């Protein structure tokens, strides 16, 4: 089995994120945006309920998500990026309802399955010719771009709840990327 890779090209991330919006499916767009802007596992994304992201009294998207990770059992607070808030605000106008899942199957009223989430991401990646992209690629994309923008790997490790920095470095493919940058950017003879 080949390990999931982050989407390194930002224009590819944007194409993937907004593919479903362009075809009129904001739910799928939201799922991808949450993945790349929060670094959550798909299991945690699919468990999100509207009450966690939307204040029904004020009719407003919250600035933070509070949750307990399914895999680790650890509490987590995530600040929502302005693009994600904007997309959630647009999506909430038609879809927000108390007790409902954010990424909901409209026929059953339950969250979509992990397999369906994978199919959604795979379909968009194939149509856009982005190569192999999976649900876990979204989580890795968050960390990769955080690292490339200058965020310390130690902070990313803490966000991911990894047990060591070595795990995070391997997870992001940082070691090979760092080596590649040295090889390609070193100017010895000009």
C-alpha cells in the first residue's frame, strides 16, 4: 500500500477544494476545505455536527471548533480560517439544521461514510487530473503547507497529537523535501 502524500502544489489544492462548489455541491467542498484548513482526520470531520460550527441563535458560524478526537480521545480547539468561515456561512444558509451532521447524507440524515468521502475526493482528483489523492492527503496537506509557510514542526506535531517530532517529519515527507531544497537551491559556482 502506498502512503498518502500531501498535495504540495497550492493551485492543485485550490482546484480540488473548489471543484465541488463549481458543480453546485457545497457539502463536498466544505468537507475538503475542513480537511485542508484544520488537519483533522476524516473520521473527525464526518462526526462534526452543525452545533459545533454554527450558532443558531446568532445565525453565525463560530470562530473555533471544539471537539474530542476519535482516535486519540484528546480535546482539541481549532480556529477557523476566514475562507472556511466564508464557505460555512454560505453553506449554512441552505443546510444548517439543529442536530444535523455537517457532512450529511440527505437521504439518511446521517454522516456520509468514510468510503463515500474517499470516493468524493478521488472523483474530483481524477476529473482534475491531480494524481493520487485520498482523505488522508487533506490532513497531510494542512501540515505540509503549514511547515512550508514557516510553522515549526514542533507546533505541527502538537496540532497532529503525534508522539514525536520524527513521526511528524516522516508524516509530512519533510526530510526528502528539505534535501531536495538543498540540492536544488545551493549556489556554489556562479
